[in-house]
C-alpha cells in the first residue's frame, strides 16, 4: 500500500524538477516565527506526518531529511519509516546543521534552494547564504505547497478581545509611548513587530487564531506618529468589531492582513526612511519586499514583556492557586478511581483534568496539549496522548502528566510524575534524582546579571553525578495569558546571555527518559525576586508559583540532603495550608496525608 507522505514527497520532487530547483527547505513555523503555527502553516506535518514543535525539512532529488532535536528523536523514529524521509538529529555532538549540509551538497556547481519565504526567517536564509558560497542561490517561493496541498486551511481569523488596564497593569497608550521612546533612541522612524505575542502584549489584545495560544495573526507598525495594525481578514464578528472600534478610538488604524507588504513599502516611500525590524521573527519574503532601509536588531518588547508588573504577578499567583485546586482534585480522583479498580486510560485522565480546569472562572482553554503518559509513553518528553485506544493506567509504575491552562488573568504549566503503586528501584532513583535537580534550581540564590545558562547545571548536577542526563532545556519563560513558551530568557545548555531578572516567570523542569521503560519530570513555575543588596551586589532568588504537592511515597530518602528534605517538607506544607481551605473534607484529608513530612 502506498504511503500518503511518500506520495506527497514524490509530488514535491515533481514540482522541483519542473521548476529547476535543486533543493527545497521548509520549516515548521509560520510567517511570524511562531513556535506553534496555525493549521495553515503546518507544512512539515503535511509533508512528513511529523507533528513535533521543532522540525525542518530539506528535500533534494536523492535525499529527504527531517532535522529535529532530542525531544522528538523517538517520535520521528516512529513516524518517518515509509515516508522517504530520514531523521537528522540536532543539538548533539557532530550534528550537521541545514546550512552546512546544503553547502556540502552545493560543492559540485550552481545550486538553487527554494524556500517558502513567508515561513523562513531572514536569519536562517542568511545562514544558508553565508555557508553556501558564490554558486549558491536561495529562491523565495511563497506558499510553494499551494499547488500540491489542495485542501490547505486558510489564514485564521478568530475573535479578537481587548484586556483592560485592571488586568494588564498598563494601558496600551503607555506601552506605545514607551516603545516610541525606544524607536527614537535607535534613531529610527518606526518599528515593525512580527512576533504575535509582542503585538498582543503591546495592544492589550488576545485572540484565538492559534491553538493553545491567545494570539492574533497580524503585523503591527508603530511609528513616531501613527500605529497601523495589519489584522483584517474579512468581515469581523461582533466581539471583534467592538475590539477594533476600541482600538481605533485609541488612534490605531486597522488594515487588511494581506496588504501589509504593499502598504509598508508605501510607508517607506512616504516618510519612513529607517524601519526597525527584528530578524529573528521577520520572514524573508516580507524583508525582501521592504528593501534595504532596515535596521535589523532585536525587538525591545520581549524583555519588557517578560518582566511582569505587580498587577500581572498578583494575577499569576491567583491563577496558580486556582489551577492548584484543579490539580489536587484531579490527582485525588485518579487515585480513588484506580483504588476502586475502575479503568482509567491516559485519555480519560487528560479529559478529566481539562474538565476540572474548565470550571475555573476565566478559563480560556489549555496552554498546550496535555501530555498524559503512563510507563513507556512518558519516555517521550513530548508524548502525544492517543484520542482512541489510549493505554490504560495500572496500579504500578509511574504516570507523568504535563499540562497547563490559559486564563484571562494568567497562564500555567505544571508537570507531576505520580507513582501509581509499586515502583522499581530504578524508577525510585530516577524520581529522586530529578527531584534533587528540581529543588536545587528552586532554591537557587544568584547575583543579578546571572543568565539561565549559568543556572542550568544546578538542575543537572544530581543526575550527572549518577551519570544520567536529559536532552531538553531545564526552563522556559511563561507569559501572562500569553504563550506558555516565551523569551528572551531560558534555562538550558546554550549561550543565551539574557540574565534572569526580577518579574520573570520561568519553568523548572528537569527530567529523565528511558526508552521503553519510563520517564520522570518535575515541573513548577518560578518567579524571580530580589533578595537584597550587600557589598557583593544585588542578590536574586525564586518564589515557587505552582501549588500542587510533590509525592514523597517513592523518594529514596538517603539520596536527599537535610536541606533538600526541609525544602520539600516546607513546600508541601505550604501547598496544604494554602489549598485545604478551598477543598472539601475528603480531598482535604487525602491532601493532608500526601503532604506529611518526609
């Protein structure tokens, strides 16, 4: 039987031959550099069947490859056989990145690489050109798959809402005024924002164009005397029309989304001589249309957005309390169902947690697809829980649940690994060593100016000492009713120089994954706070926002220090004292038992 993805690959190669292309490069992103694209731009998934968040494709006449990182090696290994695509592993020793791989292919003479410039960043194309040499040519072919992808979804156009200053802590007028000050300092006339979370934060708007992310597919031009939002995609619904009217009353011009390139080029000819763009989110096609009068530099918005104001932080504390109540009710339900011998599948568990969150006022959906994984499924860091015939949980081993919610007043992301019964010595050791790393990062005290890459080793050292490791980052930024993954900060093995600053909310999620056996991850969200200043400088630390107990029943106590045990007991005591007032009697008694000192 023919494989649909092999057929699509053959059709793409036919297109390449007819156009004289030597290679095609496609990314898993969208025209705005988004991590989570809308259905229209899931080109890699349509072509290969691979649905991971990080994946790029290169196709030549004799080779087709998918480049992805260690989070998805197992998934790619399961999906790709029969498709004609081979896995190229990234972020490992000896990995060959796409620009270098293409340059090696181009050694024999002229080489034409076609890219969908709408979904390819300026930076990535420049990397290809730098590596390729003088006979290497990149050809911009926007929407190149349209002739093959007959039922391709349209550009999304969900409802747009606005958030008041009582929710955001700052008006859009004040944010725009601040941004205009940044523009003037750069000596520019205007800035073009491409990143969707930058736009949503600046305008105090939220949307529903992308699953799990309350964003609006759009571009935003801010000059010293006007603001133009390229967002219109047909007749707006009533709520969107009201939002547009509010924005227009604040002096913001609403324009059609698909007229951005033409209108921006006209602006450049009518008073904008220097336009500031961020090459990490500006796509190659739009950059080419805008010409040469561009200042290419990072946008100032991500850093300002990441350092939450007092209103946002109070909202985040409140949302984590509500989310913690839902988590504890879920874990109680799960344990009781298994005790009663009632079957619970991974999908049943994920659906129940979603139902409990949906009861919380202000709930707007999950912040990402819930990872509900039992046993060997948890060995995939980004496991996809089957809709049908999902594995059934048993009263033994480990169950991992990584989930989060989007609420009008905040965003949550939490992972708890739950022992369901008897566990092996290896499971207990892995559980405890990952917990040691989690505690070490949560307890960190560090001087102001310390970057996440400097803190990453704290979470890994307990595992490294036991010659164990994990392949993903330790922490990512989290927005306030925005993206569950946001920058500019992170905590991982990289060279990102961005310091962790007061007001930033970052995840703490070390793990370990044993293919075919089990996976462990402990995750809470941490708020960076100032601890004080002395003759050695200003010192920072973390407040744990997440409120959900950490199960101690399989902790190997001798692997923990006295300070680690004290931290764990204090955290669980705080969870009980905070949440028990809002739980009914049976759940309260259960939680009290779960939070007993180790």
